C-alpha cells in the first residue's frame, strides 16, 4: 500500500465498480500500467473483480470494486509504515489538486496532551471514523486526510516566561 496510485485506485473503486480503462481514464494514466496495479490489488485482496461484461464493440470488460481491506490494514514494519504514510499524503495531495483547493476545508491544530490523553484522543478519533465508515449512506462522497504527529516546535519554558513578565 506504499503507492499513491494504488490508494487512488482503491478510492475510485470504493462506491462503484470500475473497469481498468475507466480507472486509467480518470487518473490520466496508461491502461497497461494501471492494469499492473489493479492485478496486484486483486492478488492481495484489496480489489475484487465483479462479473465480466461486454462493453463497446463487444469487448470483454471486468469491473473492480474495493473490498475495504485498506481501512483495517495495520502496517507494523517501520520502514513500510513510512512508505505507506508518504503514499497516503501524496494520494491526498493528488486528489486535492484534482478537485481544486476551493473545494477543500483544511485546518491545522496543535494540542498539548499527556500520553494517556493522546491515546484517548486517538481512540476516540478512530471510533468516530469507524462509526462513519460503517454507516450506510446515500450521501455525497467526501474524502478525508487525518494525521496526528508530534509537534517539534520548541517546548514552552514557563520559567523563562515568568522571568520576562
């Protein structure tokens, strides 16, 4: 899952089954290179083929649908996790560029949390996301990118602040 292209393919096939050609057309990519990624996603259980159908000029078409497996995937290896995280960020940036920044609601936030508060925050955030993923809806599809990471700004020095006051 360390490929932004594969992540975008999964997103495209989440709500509807698409053929390799439809995926390639949407992404502006060569169908042969997209097929390589589609086959890898099928082999690893991230995409499933739906029944074959006949398209234009009676050509054989196989539509593919995402299984949702990527939502529950936990990558433990730190090197693979770093590659996956980079792919997630790049896929999100590619999707944002495609829809246009005027369509994006973005925010940044910095918090101070103890270890227990951080675990609680992440747990509650995961519960909220899981709840919405599981909820059946006919609403408009939206995408989201959420990242929680240590803020490397200098820690406030209460003593120095008190001395300046």
